[in-house]
C-alpha cells in the first residue's frame, strides 16, 4: 500500500503545471475597429517561471484574425502590457475573441476575452486597365488624368485577373503565344514584384476569380484552383471524352464547371467544384456567344442563330436554361451587377435587362463597345470603345468620359481594400 501511494506522488510530480493567468484588459464586450491597436494587460504567475505570453485575435471558429504577438518573459510573477494590432484590413464586422496564452517550461494556460470589431468601409483603391492584342498585353492604372505608364507587359492572350486583399496579392491568368497556360502572382506595393508563376502545358480555356481561388478550366474537362500563395487549392476532373470546360461559374458550393461537346449535338453537363459531383446533361441548340456570371447560383447565357439572339438564365444547380427575352440585335459584350441586372452592348447603344421587372430597355447611347465591366462599389459600368473609356452610372445612365481614346481594352480589374 505504501509503495502504490509513493508511485502516485511520483506521477503527480511529473505532470506539467500550468501557469496562473489573470487578464485586466480589454474587458469583455469592448469594441474595436479594424486597424485599431488593442492593449492587452494582465499578469501571469508560475512557481517555476513564465517564459512567454502570446496574444492574437481569433474568430468564432478559432481561426487567426490578426497577426500573433509574442512577448518573452522571465520570473515567477510577470505583468504584461502587449499592443495587439488588428491588422487584417479585410476583416468583416462581428464578434471575435482575443486569445491570450501564458507559457512556462512545461505547459501553458489559454484564456479568451470576447470583443467586437467594426470593419473598414470598403473602398476602391485602384482601377486597372488591361489593353493589347491576342498576342500581348499591358496593365496600367486608371486616373481621371489618363492612364499611368504600364506597370506590366505580358506576352500572349490575357484571360483574367484579380487583386486578393486578404493576401495582398494580384493573380492573373494568360495563354502564351505557344498555347501554354500561365498563372502569375504579384505584390503591388511599393511596386509590382512577381511572387511566383506556374505554367501549364495546355492552354487555359476559361478562368474565374472567386474570393479565395483562381479557377482554371482546360479542354480535358479538368479544373485547377490556385490559391494566392501558389498552392493548388482544388483539382477536379472527369472522364468525359470530347468535352471541353466552356465556362466557370461561382456557386454556393464553391463553383460550377460547365462542360460542352465541341460539335453538334451540343450536349452540356457540369460538375461541382470542389466535390466533382456530376450534374445531369442536357442538349442545347447553340453554344453561348457570351457567358455572364451573375450571382451565387445563376448565370446568364446569350446564344442564337444568325441575327437573332436570346438571353437565357442558367440555374447552376440543375443546368436548366430559362429563356428570358429576345435581343434587338447581335450582342457585342455584356456584364452584370451584383444584383443581377445586366448591361448588354450592341452596335448602336447599350441596353439593360432589369431582373425585378424582367424588361430589356435602352440604357446609354454608347455605340460599338468592345468591353464592359460593372464596378459594384460606386455602381458604375465601365465601357470601352475606340472612342475611349466611359463610366456610366447605374441605374441613372449618366455618362462620364471618354478617357484615353485609341487603346484596345481587354479588361478592367478593380482593386478593393477588402
């Protein structure tokens, strides 16, 4: 009996002893704004000695929402006052916790303080204009005084680009003159600097920038998703001979790859990203002249024969095509607002299809548009033609411009602070 009791004492002696942690500030429920600095004050005590104290903002799931700050410590009774910058500019408003960890040589104690954080109002930091040909392109910053000097020159065909504010990274996809796919990532400040690049032996047929990934579609019905750090976030493929990835669409489950046979009969199908679940197939009369990503689970499709085109709405869950309205001519380019209203450019003018009224009507007297993109924050359509770049307020239809005439615009990319 004595031996057993002695062994029990030995086990307790070897167990890690956690430090005692007392927090004074911030108080529970305290409010902060993004880019504020939270002052975390407290006291850590331990019979052996405190080695460090770490603080960090985390979300409801425990994911990091700020940089981690660590302060080295010494002594058995350590008082600390640590400045914690709330430095993630993309952070949305909500309830968070400040995590405080006190460590000794063998263990640690963790405590949380509940706080609320108010997001930074979203702002448009820059508008970038991509111009060029199918063999080469350049990127310039747009100002009301004109375009800046080019910040980047690329060879090949431009496909897609986006700035990811959470990571501070610009990503772009293009095809080289030899038909190889290329994805590049850059940091923009203090100047454009390439972080990484990745090439593919086959051309990229379609590209879509989501909030977290750049999705790439290839002719072998394969989709690759790259994260801003260059890591492959998703790879999905099917065994469908004769199908090509015609479009990539944002969807609630991550994304939808729409596949189609390259020759009649035009059978289309799709698979979900990233699960790879295949959707039902359907036959269509014509493949689309234009795809327009509209919302989380719907997309627009324009197709037709000869001089007659029809606007369709595609359900991303069922691949059901709903005809909406016959168009007054052959569409040149189109773009949708985040509410689903659609601007369509024709030879003589721009028209708008309003989802709430389901009416297509003339919108702006801008002929021969070559590119159009909606900027969500200011509620403008940016329209390019040989006359220059115009900004058109929506729904008022007030036209500003032209700016920078004579360039062949391939894309507008808007850089937001979050």
